[in-house]
């Protein structure tokens, strides 16, 4: 769930700032997302890093704090947060202390951004710890178990399927962790930092509860969704979930070509252009071949390790 709502948040943040990359965000993401091509959407090489993601390591976190070009986006719950299961929705898991340590060390504020309805992107998904242990050995952080999971084997494009949930992002109250203690950073013990993290978690949970009460009553706006699709009916083959492999593959092909030729990327959307995309991106057929399509996907997905 998190990589999908993070993508929407990043795009919305850029749009809100008139696509000025000055106040942009750089997200810290689980290193597993970058280790194999498989964990990049539709096998686009180094996708997460190319859109601004940074492997969530202590060194990277420390380094990015020395740059003022952008804000740092952190998911304090980590993988346990995005894989906690539908039954634990809106119940914040234990917060990591790394962002607290950085805030204390560099005297920076924390601005919570709360996502409402994100769990309805893939509703009724639950977790199995023993399955997740197996998946981590395969380079996948976790596997959500939902009604659509069995169909992922049949139709590979469902691996990144998302229901059209009404995502709402709510800015919580600004938090200044360095004001929650009288001790100098050098004198703080791990227990002190953990205590501050727990205080922050309680405050963010209170903000989240308020946001859910206000915005979590309408998870899907079917009427609005239908109007948007009818308005942009010519783009439907690309913007509807089954068409995402086409969209990603064609954008990557045109981007690489424009980069080589020094030109501006231009894409053509439409029902007829869908046929052109299928012809010019033959690998994308793999996502629509039941079961057997996974063979070339897995071969390409594990053929190269990224660091």
C-alpha cells in the first residue's frame, strides 16, 4: 500500500507547488525495494531512486539531513506499518526512533502527513508472518493476503493493482521533538529517545483519529470516479489498472529515446495508440499471460541486483 499512496502523495505535492522541485520531498524507502528489478513497478529499472527515493539506511538518513534542497519523507512505522493488516487499520504501530534522533540532533521539526482511506487501495488484506518470512528471502518485504491475491498468480498485472480509493492527505500538528526534553542530544540515552517516540506516536494517533472521523466515511466516490473516466474516456486504456503496464513501459521507452535525442518527452493516449504500445513494448505482454507470464517477469526481475 505505502508505495502507491507515496507515489500519489509525491505527485500531489509537486502539483501543489506548481511542479517546482525546490520544496520537493525525498522519501526514505526500504532497501529491499531497490535491490531487485522485480520490486520496481512493472520492472522499470531503478524506478524508486529515479523518482527521488533513498535507501533507508542510517548513513543515507544522516547524509540527507545536511542538504536543504528538499524535505525528508519518512514512514515511521516502516514495513510493519504497511503490512499490519486490514484488521489493524488506523492503529499506528511502534515508531522507529531514527527520525526522532535526527530531529533531536539537527533541531528540526516533524510535520505528520496522515493518509486516510489508503487501506482501501487493497481492502481486506491481512498478513501471515511465516509467509512474509519466506517473501523476504525472495526480496519482497511482505505479501498482503486479500481476496485478489490468488488471482495475482493468474494475471501478473494484478501485482500492482489498486482500487480507486478516495485518498485524503491531512497535515497533522507540527511536532518539535527537541522541545520534549531538557537534555542535550549527546546526553540522551536510547530509553529517552524511545520515550519521545512514544509521545509523538500518541500525538499523531490522536490527529489520525480526528482525520479518520472527518474524511474516512466515504472510501470510494463511485460517481466522481465514473465522471472522470467518462471525461477522459480516450485515456482509459492507460489509466485503468490493467493498462498500467502499458503506461509505464511506453513512458520508459519514450523517456529513454527523448533522453538520447535531447528532446521533450511526448506521449499519445488513446485506444488506437494502445495497439502501438503493445507492438513497441513486446515484453509488456508478459503481464497479461496467465501463469506463464510470470516466467519472463521473474527472470528479468531477478536478473540484476541494484545497489
